[in-house]
C-alpha cells in the first residue's frame, strides 16, 4: 500500500462511510450530510450532491523525536483493518497565537506539557490514525485527523478525547468538529 499525498474528504449523500454523528466542539459547524467518501489523489472528481469537501496532504512529522517514532512504529497499525468498522474525522484549526510560537515552544506545549504522544500511545494499536495537513492549502482547517477503530474501542477513543481536550495544547484550538462514521457494509 503506498501512502497518498493528497486526500479529499467529501461529504454528501453517498460514499463508503455513513455519518452517524457530528459534534461541533468549538467554532462554526459544517453543513449537514449523511455520507462521506475519502478520495486520494490531487484532483479528484467531486461526488454528486457534495455538501462540503475538505482537502489535506500527508506530510513529514514536525514534533516527534526518535524514541517516540520508534515507540509509535512498534505499536501502531494501518488503516482499513477489517474489524475497524468505525471512524472519526476530526478537522481542527489552531489559533494565530499557536502559529506565532517558535517550533521549540510548540513542541514543549504539545508533548512536555500536554503529553499528546504519551497519551495517544496508550490507545495503540486499538486506534489507527492518519494526520493530514491543510493549513498550507489555504483550507478552513489546519489539520484533518482521521481515526479508525473497532466498535468495542469507541469508549476508549472517547476517553482519550476527554484527556487531550483538557490539555494545554487544546487551549490553542479554535475550531474543531468531531464527525463519527460507520463503514457502509454494502461498499
Ligand atoms: C490515537 C492516538 C494518537 C496518537 C498516537 C497521536 C500521535 C500524534 C503524533 C505523533 C503527532 C505529531 C506528528 C508530528 O510530529 O508532526 C500528532 C499530531 C497531531 N495530532 Fe495526534 N495522536 C493521537 C490522537 C489524536 C487525536 C484523538 C486528535 C484529535 C482530536 C489528534 C490530533 C492531532 C493534531 C491536530 C496533530 C497536529 C498537531 C500540530 O502539528 O500542531 N491526535 N499526533
């Protein structure tokens, strides 16, 4: 499996994922939709009746140190596992204050103060993840975060969100929408 560079999340009335819930955590919400498709490639054809679409790219890591890379690599599993029928798409934007910080200051907030990787590691391999960067594309969100898990791990996923959202890093989040999905069994 090769990693795509460009990924578009297009919501409307058709797609391989059924939208089961939308929680607007902070900032404006998105128009309603019942299904989502994940399109890989730089210039995908827009699906019919598209309610919204968000684009991101898969990029290099910014903050992860060698020991963390190794810990992640040894525990994480890939997307599209058969049992991982549930997913979450969480688009996020961070404040101007975050982007005005220096790299070392952002790293300190992200890990030394918030333990983002430390917390996240506790939920591997149950949760598989992929981070997409959108800020450089001039998109409404800075990041499109994607997670896949089996239904019996959704409660643990929710518990992880409570911990992360209580951390200092999240004080810099000014738009966040939590979209839950179920893989359409017919697709
Ligand atoms: C499943 C457990 C998780 C793990 C192992 C994990 C791990 C990571 C790692 C290693 C990075 C840094 C990538 C880099 O070096 O650039 C990162 C970034 C990020 N993660 Fe997580 N994460 C997890 C869960 C989450 C959740 C639940 C959310 C959203 C609610 C989230 C949102 C983000 C965002 C937005 C970034 C980019 C931060 C930035 O560049 O400012 N992560 N994550």
